[in-house]
């Protein structure tokens, strides 16, 4: 009887394999799981201590730039910096990748930022602007100071290139290379002075290096290692006439943010086109708009983008012909092209990473990657046929085995996190050892230090999400002054 019942039991019908990637044979469900796992290892959540250390480093960088301003009063007294999460190597700004320098998370730093520092700030809507695009490739411009006051011209004359006299006088063009030279040298001077007179509680300055037109500063605060890429820029309010057509098109952010938020300003960054004059040519950058647009991008697409960056960054590092900013551009184009109902589906993350790889391969094969804000600017026009095909072949190997490359990216993320944790543990142990051995402080001062630390911890706990600064008078460290947002006590 039992054998008869067993014989009558038919195996369940196999589930149709409808979730396979045609090109690689990888299961979509498996790719989704790998993207999620990568996101967990790449997620950089801050505990209270790390948040305080990051804030301390930011305050140090801002104070250092204040000293740069005081050197020769070139920088605006009331300035507006744009702080971006991620370094230039992460593609947060459209710069040429030739001189980014070699730094790796885990090995060299734990947290990285890019800081745009206006050398000139043109935020008065009545102030005339002279972008001279007659000599430049699309998305690039020379910048003349001829409509500025003589005071401004005299202040920046040594950072300009002068052309032949016209209408009775020379025409001064603001030079990106000379501005970057002056900016890097000024930071070096200030850092040298700071190192001569270190203040208690100040971050340890590990490195200050010039990478093309970028100045990179690596700091250690407590057990946190931070990297800052600092870039001198020209800052504008409003929107350039050359990009007006972009406003007439339909975009994925329509109705989600206002047009005023989307076009609140733009920059000139010190980066030249392959056929331009490096001494005179700046590149238009829309970083302020990109910060706003990112708020409208779906979480699954952001997750796929982050995983895709990790997968392809090492493969595309040689030759240094394209940057991760190009991948960011393709993500923005995808947002315009695809319906939001599709982009906000979590189970589609695998399709997003495969689509980004396909898009980038297509752009390389055709040597065509339009700038999102200025489609008339082809960012791949400079690529040689040989370079484009070499990079396309490398991407083809990723596309043939996305699961394997994602697994490798996960292992790299794990290794970076493990190394960072080991270094953090060593740093904490060193601080504890120094404290136990004593450094000449009296028991009273140690008690006051502990009291200060507890007070800071209480402030951080009670004021989540607020900006907290601690100011110490080096001549009297017993009297700290705290600022929470705009309140002092």
C-alpha cells in the first residue's frame, strides 16, 4: 500500500527559469543578493565617536582655509564651500583622471570627501559674467576678468594669463593652472606653520600632496583616517546660457524638486579638454545640481551604481582615460529614459547593474558619452580607437561574469573594512597606553579632560543630526566653548 502511494506521488513541476541573465547565465535573484551584500559591507555608518572625529576634521579643514584666506586676502572673506561625500576618484566631480593619485580606502583612509572652494564667487545676479567659449571645446570656457574692478584684477593678476592689448589694455584670463598652483602652495604654507605650532586636540596631518589641480590632505583624528580632495573653483549663481536647452526637456526630477533647486548654481573647475589650452581653459561643472538630483534617484539604482563602481574601477584604471563620473552620467540618463515605477523596484537592482555595464560598453564602442547637462559635449570624443576598444573588452569580461566580479568586490570591501578596523584598534590601544603611562599632566587636568569628554558625549547624544563644534583657547584649555548649530554656551 505504501509503495503504491509512493509510486503515485509525482515530482512537482520545475519552476520556469525566467530570471536568468541571457548574456552570462547568472540568476537575477543571485545578483540581487550579491548587490545587497556588497551594500552592507560598503555602508559607512558613524557611531558617536566617529561622527565627532569626522566633524573635528571638517572644522580643521575649514579653519585651515580661513588661514589661507588671511595669507593674501585673495579668497572671499564670506565664502560658500560645497562639501561632497567621496573623493575625486569616486567620480563626484568631472575632472581628468590622469592625476588623481593612488589612495585606497582601508589602506590610506576610512572616510573621504571632496571640497569645492570658490576662489572667485559670483553670486550677485547683477554682476556681469564673461564666459569666453570661442576658443574652447563644448562644456569648457575661458574666464575673463575684464569686467571686474581694477582692485580684483590687481589682486589676481599673478594668477592670470594676459592676452594681447585690446581697446587700450590687456585682457586678463583667470588661469586654472596658476590658480591651482597658488592654492596648493598657500595650503602648504599654512600647513607648515600649523605643524610648527600644533594645538592640543588638533588632527594629525599625515600627508599634503598635489594631484594635478587637486590638493589632497590626509588627516588622522583619534582612530579615524580622513581624506580631503580640495579644489579651487569659480562659483556662480543661476544657470549658464549654453545649458538653457536642458531646462526645456522633460526630466525624472520634474515635480520632485523645484527648478530653482535644480539650477541653483554652477562652477568652473580647473580641468582642460584634450584639445584645449590648459593655462586658460576651465570646465563647467554642475555639482550643486547633481547634489539635488541625487535626492530623486531610487535606492535600488544607487545601490547598483555603487556596486558597479566597485566592480569596474580597478579594471578601468589602466589606461586612465575615463573616470567614474562618466558612469554617474549614464545613471542620470537612465533616470530620464526609464519609468520611475521600474527604477524603484528593489528586485530590479540586478538589471540596473547589468544595464549600466551595457550602457558604458555601448558608449565606448561608439566613442560617445553625452554630458547630461550639455548633450552637445561628447565626453568620449578624445578617446583613440585602440583605447576605447581595450576598455570595452575589459568591460565585456565583467559582463560575461557579473557574479564573479561582484564576489571579488565584496571580498575587497571586507578586506578594506578588516584593515580599517585593525588600524582603528591599534590607534585606540596606543592612545590608551599613552594615557596609562601619563604625559606629565596632573591628576586635576586629567579629571578635567575626562569631564570634557563626557560633556561632548552627552552633547552628541542629545543633539542628534545637529552641527556641534568645540572651541578651545590654547592659552586656557580649562574653558571650552561649545556651539550647537548657531547657539554658543
